[in-house]
């Protein structure tokens, strides 16, 4: 997001909307808190302008108007400004509180699937890279906002029709972190067994690619969910199974 503030602005809105969708709520509006350095610095001004442009394009596509917000400038020391930080608060609407879901696994034997982007492989700007190098390296992950809108629409429909047992965004820390959080938040001592082809590389496990949601689905609902995804031009793949007292990512336990 630091090297491409336009993408950073789009991602801030898209991730917020995606997290709202994962509980079964329809994103309807945002508020924001925009934190930047000295706007008289040309680089900081460029960051600010491009982040707002990215936020605006994302909001128009996702149909989430900006209801308000604030801007904080001059966030810096003598040596450098903070990273550009567009923070988004997303408002979601739940029509029926009986048709919502959580992030944790709910039933042994459920099929674990990834909905959305299954093709791009990126490590840039990830927490994994920062932990390895101690530096923030690489650009923000790519985001196709139209693909994002289709994913959110499909996931929300699947939740509201009872096809999905649990849903969790996996762009914060990557697939491995999302699966671990799903296990931690599960009903009982549930974990995951992920097929070896989805747990062999750091990019697969820790890449923070956008427009992906990890879901767990009852076996009898898998075909219906695949059909819904096909109808809405959303990729989906099976990557593993919910199990009791075990957590295996490919060959890693």
C-alpha cells in the first residue's frame, strides 16, 4: 500500500466490506479516518490524493457511500512520515439475524473451500515478508474491484440461503493464518486437514492476495455452492476437510 496508495485505498474499502459480508451483512456505507504526514510534502500529498481516488473508485463499485470521516495530517517525526493509513469503518445491514454465520469451524467433516481469487500468487507487502526481513517490502496485492463485488455478492447469497457454515477473509496474514483463526474460533476442538497441493509454498500459505474468502460447507451443499459460484463467475476450489483435534497444512502439522 505504501508504494501504490491508490491500491491501498481500494483495498482498505474492499477488505472492510469483505469482513462485513463474512458475517452475513450487506455493506451499505463507510466512514473513514485518513492519517498522513505533512500534505505540503509532494510525496505525502500524492499518497493522500491517490488513496482517496482508490477509496472513491471502490466505494462507487461496491455502492457504499461515504457518510463521514476525518483527516489527520502532520503525523511524522523529524525523519519521516507515517505510512499512508486510510482506515475504514464499514456499516453492514442484516435483514434476518437467523441468517448469519461466524468465522470458526462448526462441524466435523465439513468441506473447506476458497471462494474468489485462486490464480494470483503474491507475497509483496505481507506480514510474512516483514517477519522474515524486518522490513516492509513489495507492493500492495493486486485488486480487481469487479471480481471483488462478484465474490461479495455470491458469498452473501450463499450465507443467506444456508449453504455456508462459516466464512473468513484470508487477506490478513494469508491462508494459514485464516485457517488457524477458524480453528481457534471453532465449535469444540475442530481443526483442518489441507491437501498437500495447497500447503507447499510460503506464497500459498502466507500470501495476502485479495478477493478470497475461506468457507466451510456441509458435504451435501458443496455442489450447490459450486453452481452458485459458476453462475456468478466466481472461482471456487476445495482445499481440505474440517477434522477433530488436528491441524495439518499440506505436510506441516
